[in-house]
């Protein structure tokens, strides 16, 4: 869990649904006639985040992201990009991503992640990781909604991440008016599948508390999500039993459906 986005399983679109108290608001890529996203229009997002991997001064983490979303009753879509850096001059990994999502109750997406690994200021390796994703939304009952998604990765993960590195395979999310649960299945580079979970609950309108568990590594923790008008603050505090704590903090403004995180 080395990337900035690894601090959460429920992204900002999901958090928007929970904090608003609606199973629809904050998740704009839905069918016409459901929730506020039935209206056409544009939404933009800009945000930045930082962290400290395992509380090690040699492993600071910074990330910036931009996004644009088109709300539509026919074909909503969003495009987003990020840049992040892990480490300092001695060892540093730079990562850029670009992603596109389209659709309503059935969603499709594609993206690419480019990494560069530098040691003592010299690039020693790089990787290009494209992926495809397919998602499906189901309304189980009036107050309960479910989303499911799968990812396809045609390329191998970076070799310098080792056998324990992960890539997302599938996930399922359940939404109630004031809470959401995410269950994700990842695959390690050595082929072993692992499962992690996160739950987000609304404490009051605009403020939520999340709890996260990763049984494979024993990592546990939580975080806060705060929304004030169009501004967002997110935190993640995960503790590994052997390596220690990783803290992440993020600030952003704009429409959550355009956020890359």
C-alpha cells in the first residue's frame, strides 16, 4: 500500500454519497432519473495530498490530481490525472496516471500508470501499466445500493515492487443512506489473492469516520472525511504491526465525481 490512493477503498464519489445522507448523491455516473446527477452539466476537481510511509522520513509521499466530469442523462463521463512522488533523492519513485470512465448503471473505464524508479538521481527502471475496468450498479432496495467492478491488467507490475506488490482484481460496495462498505480483492505479484475492507459512516452531515482492515498484512486504522461546501479534507491513518504507521492527508475542491481518488 505504497501509493497515495491506497489509503482508502471508498473514493471521494463514494464519500459524497455517505456524507450527503443519500445513496445516490455524490455518485454521478448513474442512470437518468436517479439522484441529482440526472441534470446535465460540468464538474471540475483539483486536489493535493501528502503522507509519510511507515513514519519514515526517507519515504515522504506527495500527490496532486486534476479531473473533469460531464454529467449527462445519456452518457456521463469523467477524465482525471495524477502525479505522485514517493521517497527522496536517494531512492525515489515518480508515478503518473491518466484515467477515463464512461457510462451509467454499466460503466467502463480505461487508464494507464507510468512509473519511474530513481536511485541517487539516476533512473534505473520504469514501467507502463495499462488497465481496463468494468462496473455495474444495482439498486437492491429503496435504501440500499450495490456496486461491483472488475479490473483487467495486461502488463506485469513493476519488478522492483517485489512479490508482495498488489493490483486490484475486483470489488463490491454497499451503500446505505449514512454508511458504505467496500470489499476488495487484490492479487499479489506472486499470484496470491488478498482481501481488504473499509467501512465509512456519517457522524453528522458533512463529516464521516472510516475504519480499514487489511488482514493479509495485519494493517488496521481509520480516517476522517470532512466536506464544507465544495471543499474536502480526508485523512488516513493505517498501522502495520511490524513497519509502523502511515499517515495520509488530502485537500481538494470541486465536484467529487471528477476526483481521481
